[in-house]
């Protein structure tokens, strides 16, 4: 099998050829049951080294793009070309050959891989190729390094292929990054390549580089979504349905990676990184899978993959990680871990659903395919985990974030941890359901004759009314007050009620909210002990919070010991700690860094009573 370095285009293309989901780290878009994936490569240091490390380099013109349906009913997408100049390899001028990309169709499924080599009829390209089967070739590194011919001020120049920017570059040595691709004088570049092959020169980009910028040329760019966030499937976006409440299981091959003993832990850590950083994403480590592809006319994430998931895992909504490229689909690495490392992607259905007022397509199958040799190249390095996080994020329909926007895990160039840029993009696609009411605080104060209750909301959505109940001596809650909401607002509002007939001792109040459609949501519980002196007033802020510490503002008539307890909404105790507060106003902080995104209950217990409030962590 091929070694795992960077996602090599030869086998990557083969992956796509067999099934796009296994294609290189390239992004896939399926039409009826769509598929999304992304490719990762380790680039050569410069174009000269890429030429030396590639089997065949030619300047060729595309005569036509066509579809070919094979015996296994998979339709491949190919381009026919004619060689104009041969720089390296056995293809000769005037000879015709075919290039196959990762685009394929099988039944009602179709996949398109961002970063794939999608050539345009009638256009001329400088291509770096490897033979896939007799007279059928594939790009060495997808569209990375492919150059399209243009004319500039009467001179022919070669411009980097646009889709190359959709490829994730894994930089193995951060102290020696590869040269950025530029615009090259065609004649000078071809002559320079031939001089390098003869051994009369070494690579010198200054001899061939044009002062033009790639952005000055019309290359048929794919339209990007607004802002710096890009998503693989286009609109309507593919999205895992109900992922904010129902997990998407991730399984890894039970044999693991023979060259990396802790490969399973790397997958688990990547899942944890994703869940802890992204507000509405809920992946789960479902353990191992035993899917072994036959590799006969199929790849590791092709038809056999989807059929196996349906038959063994109960249908849609599963993600599998395959190690060591079992069908040898990804091109082998050249020398020291140069080539295609991994691909991550997604199949999605044409079926649509509504969420938070937006229309989405339903994500069906996720996959990550790690090349053979990955463990040898990266085991023990943080880069392996960052790579796994990156590829698993592609299974969520996330594309790349331009490096010019700042450091991000989803930058095309490796290797960065998850940043605020990543979080903004994923939170946009996977927001938590909007709460009908954004409760800021729910507090009460015992006076000599009454208990004064107050709740503050930061926003309301389709809010009809509030219901305030108090627990009676029998243990049942009884309505004591209701008041209308304002429907929809983002302006902070305060609501008040004075309980003029409080119970002696503990008074447990429950605040609920009702939508315009009658849906009820419980907002909070507080317990106020009725006695002459106020026992305690407390509120949390901000709410919702995005920090790792929960701030609690407290007023106490006297110094006392408090017990802070955090519960999940189903009553599970998650944290428990004690603190001593002085009289008067003060504040306390609770570390909530271990809590995932969600809604929780904070209970403050003291000698005079109990107070409970709800908070949300993003």
C-alpha cells in the first residue's frame, strides 16, 4: 500500500475514481445523496522539486470532457487531452491521453471534490501526472501545482489552478516552508525544467517568475460563501440533522494504525477537541468498526462503505475512520513523507429539512481515510491529532479558511489548533436552537412582609407569556402569577412580582415561559426562605457565557458558608464545591472549563435556604 504522507493525487484520484468519499483530502459535493470531502497534501519545497519527483510533466490542451460508465455502474468523469510539449515522461507531443479526476456518479449519488483537477475544454495546462491505468492519468497532487495557460501583454504565462486553494497543505517543517506558487513565464519555465533535468541548473524561481499575481486572472473561481467561512456542499448546506441533541457516532478501524499504537487515542482526542470548541456539534466515540473493503472495483469509502454502514450500523448517520489506506487508493508518498496524507468527507442526501428557519440537506455518512504510512510519519507528533481534527471537521461540511484571515485549524496550510475563526464558521452552520427567552437572572428577596421576585431577560423569541409558580406544602407547584411577554425583542427587559403571601420557611419558585405555539420551557428555580433578614441574593453573569469561568454576584446579610452545585438538566451532579462569603456584596468564580456547550442548573445552598438558577455555556 502507499505510504501516508500528504494526500497524494494519484491514489487520491483513484479514491475518487473508485468512490469519491475515499478521494484524497478533497472536498466532495454529492447531488442526490451528496458527498463532501477534503484533501491534505505535503507539498514539495518548490516547483522544480515537484517536477523531479513526478512521473510525467506535460503541457497539454483539453479537447473534451466526458463521462464513462464502467461495468460496476459507476460513472467516471474524465478529460481528453493532446500533448503540446513533453517535459518529462513517456507522453510525446501530439499524443492523446485521458485524465481522470475524483468526480463520479453511482446511482443517485454524485460527488465533487473541492481541490480536484477540473479542467476546462479548450484550455491548455501544465500538468504533473502519474499513470493510473493504461493511458489514463491522474494529477500528482490534485489541482495543486497545476498551471493554466493565459496570455499577458503578448506573452504566455502559466497561472496556478484555482481549485488548488481548496487543498490543505501540511507543512512538515515549519522552519522551511515551501515556496508559494506564482505566475510563471511559460517558455522560461519549460526551459528551466529541462535545464534541471540535464543537471545544468538548480531551481531558481527568479528566472521564471512573472510579476503578475494569480488573482489578476479569471480562472473560473467557485463562488465562496460571504465572509471568510466556506462550506463544501454549497446551498442548501448539508448538515447533520439534530446534531445539537443527538450525537453522530465516530468509529475507527479495529486494527488501528500498525505504525501508531495510540491512533485510537488520537481519534478520541480529536473528537474531544471538536465537541469542546463547537457550540452545536456533538460527535461521539463509538469505538471500533470491522469494515474491511474488498477493494475489487471499490474503495474504502465507496459503495461497499455505505452499504456496510446501512447493513451493520442501522443506516445513515455514522462516520468511519480507516487507517493505512486499505485499498491503496491514495498515491504513495515520495521520499520523506511528501504526498497525500488523508482525506475527509461526507455523503449527503437530497432530502431537505428546516432548522432555525433555514433549509438544509441531510448529512448521511462521514469518512476519514488515512494514507498508509501516516503513523510512520507523524505518530507521537501533535500534528497527527491536528490533522485528524481537521479531517473530522470536513465531515461536518466545513471547508477551508484563507490564511490571510488568520490562524485556524481549517487553514489550507497545516498546522494550527482550533481558533475563534473556526468556531465562528462552525457555530454558523451548527447553532444551538435559539432559546425562546434568554434569561439573564432570576432572583428573589425576602422582605419583612413579602418576597420580591425579579427576572431579567436579554432577548425574547416568539414569547407569549411567563408563568410563575410556587411549591405548596403538598409538594405541588401552583400558579401565583402570569404576565405577557413582548413576542420578539433583543432588548433587555426586567419583570417583577411581589409575593404578598409567602410561606413560612422555604419558598420554592418555578419560572416558565410559553411560546406563541403553546410550547413550554422551564427557565429556572429559586428557593427563598421567608424571614426578617434576607438570607442571600445571587445571580450569574454573563448568561449565556463563553468564558471558562462562571461569575456569581452575591449579596449576603451575614458571613456564611455556601455550597455551589452544578447539575445537568436531567439532574446529574457535575460539580460540587464550597466557599465562604463575607457580609455585603461580593463575587465568586466557578471553573466550568470541563463543561461542554449546553444548559445547566446552578444550585447555591446555605444555612438559610437554597437558590437555583439556570445558565448556558456556549
